[in-house]
């Protein structure tokens, strides 16, 4: 029986391995992690991450051919194929701080593999890593090999949180990069055989190692660039009276462009886009390509601009001050159908409003109070380390309360900011919300999910990103 071990039981390692286990009953899959709490959650009723469909997949194979364990060394030493899906945060200190990927966790995983292995292994990069990481990993393994042979493959993950299970069952493509030697090709084939249990052959792409590593960074940069492009347009739409949804629709009908990923919003978030672009920028700079680096940097700058613009719009609409005013924040996760808050635009928007002395009442169906407080007090990039290693601020933000539902969050509020496109926000009783709010009552829709006419009929002053402005907002638009 082929044995697979995955180091890192996070958003990628957990769902990816669960889907492999379900589709490959003849393969034994162990997912290991240094975080005891994460592994006990994977073994319990409340899984550590929320992802539609994940519970069912895990329940079907856990204890049969899918195991979660903290016994990292045992499972690594027994495995034929080892996936490494550990954190690759942005460095906060030293060379490349603020841009380069921190490979501390990767390196320690590689050294541990070298220490405990007693048979030949295929080591698969599942984490997103800088181009040429495989070379560094190869060196660590070879120099400590004790005669054992390793083949390194790059198999970046393209799943999107919120639709991870669907994406894993039916991927647009699976990418496998490896050495173009007989041993390398054999290793590529072994991994191909795993995916071939459920992925059609023409969707499994094989490349050299460096192309696979770079393709992941490139794909995320292209996706984020589309969002920054439409967000840049949204500012121009507001200035000219054009409607960004109409512009996106018209642009997306061009088959060369396509309709997906063209929704204007308060900005992109998630653990990957910013980190991967910063990483790409750093690699370009290191390779003497400052013009290319600056091109991609702009994608992040526009994203920051969009979050600031939103905060400025809120403050300027509300008589240029939100000091002491209660503002309800609906949605904190970086997108719907996930509880993940890593790099969510809600963090910057909330910090911006707190900077203007607002009082915030936050509701998100999947994010806990503890997580929200951690996010609002943590330093930039600290969120991307294993949870038990994250530095914690001893204080919480007093001006922030977390509500059980949208009605409690909005009671007596002056304004509502919709920061995540959760479906339930579309069907709330907005008349009831309006009746319980201070007047004038504002809605700032950062995701363009609301029926603006309906809200205006109730009496709200409404701002929707990139849409023709409410007459009130035009009058108060001086600073936005
Ligand atoms: P995560 O933070 O959810 O999971 C990483 C896990 O690795 C943590 O549970 C941590 O405790 C564990 N870990 C760290 N060092 C370890 C070690 N030496 N031994 C055992 N366990 C260790 O991170 P996530 O989101 O799963 O991301 C992992 C990688 O996949 C990152 O490189 C990320 O950029 C990439 N990625 C993430 C995607 C996403 O949507 N979250 C999508 C595609 C790629």
C-alpha cells in the first residue's frame, strides 16, 4: 500500500489530503502537524477550519485511510510520498523583510525528513514557495541523506477557500513540476498516478520544477491584478457616474477577458495574494528586474488605496467624523463561506475607523471574538505563523465588541459596513435594522451585494463601491 504523509494540517494540507484519501482508498494518508490543538480538532467533531463539504469528506475516510496525528516523525519515516504544506509567511526581519518568504518552517520540515527517513522518498512542495526553493530543499536533503535518495516535486495548490472541496474534486488543472531526469520523471509519474484516480489526464500538467514554482506565484499575481484593475475602475466610475457592475459586465463579455474575478469590492484579502505578490516582487528585484517588480507592486498599492478610500468615504459621508459613533461591521472573513481572516480587508477598514475613534460592533457568522481581537492587535504578517507561535498582544481593543447576530450589531448604530459577501446579509430585515438605528442611517456596501433601491426606499443613505453616488454622498464627497 502506498503511504502518503502531509506535513502541515492547515487550510491546504487538511482538505487536500482528505480528498486524496476519499478518492484513493488504496492509499493510506496521514496528516501531521506540530500544533496539538489543530490535530485534536481534526480528530474531533468541530474541524479546525470551516469549508463547505469538508465535514462529509473527512467523516467518510477518517480512521479508515485518513489519519491526523502529531507523531510527525513516525509518519514521515513510513511514507513513500511526503507533501509539505507548512506556513511560508512574509519575512518581518532581516534580509528581504516585508517581501521575501520566510522558509524557516519549510527548512525545519526538510531537516526533520532527512533525520528520520530510512527509505527513498518523494518530497512534494505543496506550500507556495519562491522559485528555486526546490534546489535549497534538495541540498538540505542530499547533504544529510545517509544514502537515501530523494526526488523533489513542485505541486502547488490552486484551491480557493470557500470552494476548496469543489475545486479539489474538479480542479481546472493539477500542476506537477520535477527534474527532467529518469528518476525525476518516475517521481512525476508516481504523483500523477495518485491524482489520476479522479482527475482526467488532460488536466494534469507536468513541467520543470522552476516553471511549476513560478506558475503558482504568477497565477495569484494575475488573479489579484484583475481585482485591482476593476477596483481602480470603481474609483473612476464613482467620479464619472458610470456603474462598475455595468462596466465589468461589458468588459467581461469579451471572450479574451472573460467574466470571472471582475467584481469591485473593498479589496482582496486572504493568506496568499499579498504574500505571493510581495514574494514575486522580491524575486524580480533579486534578479535585477526593478521595472517588473514595480509593475506587480502596484497591484498591492491599488488594493491598499481601495481600503483607504472606503474608510475615507465612510468618515466623509458622516460629517467628517465617526468619533464615538457606533458602526456595525457585517462580515470579517476575507470572503464568504470561510472563517479565514488572514489579510482580510476588514482588518484595515476596522483599524482605519478605530483611528478616527469609532466604536465598532462586529458580526461574522464564522469568525470568533477571540480571532477578531487577535487580528486587530497583531502586527502585520504575524498571523501567518503556526498559531501557538504567534506573538499575542496582552490587551484587546476596547472600542470593539462582537455581536451574536446582525440585528444586535446594528442596534443603535449610525452606519452599517458590509465587508464580507455572506449570503445571509442579503436577506436580513433591513426595515427592522433601519428602525433600530440612529438617523441618518448609512449603509456602506463594500461588496456590492445589496439591493440599493430597496435600501434607499427604506430611508438609508447608501454607498456601493463604483456605483453612481447617492446625492448625499456627492455633497459630502470632498475627502473621499
Ligand atoms: P496554515 O497556517 O493553515 O497551515 C500550516 C500548518 O503547518 C500549521 O497548522 C502549522 O502548525 C503547520 N506547521 C508549520 N511548521 C510545521 C512543521 N515543521 N511540522 C509540522 N507542521 C508544521 O497554512 P495554509 O493556508 O494551509 O497554507 C500552507 C501553504 O500553502 C502556504 O505556503 C500557503 O501560501 C499555501 N497555499 C495556501 C492556500 C490557501 O488558500 N490557504 C492556497 C494555496 C496555497
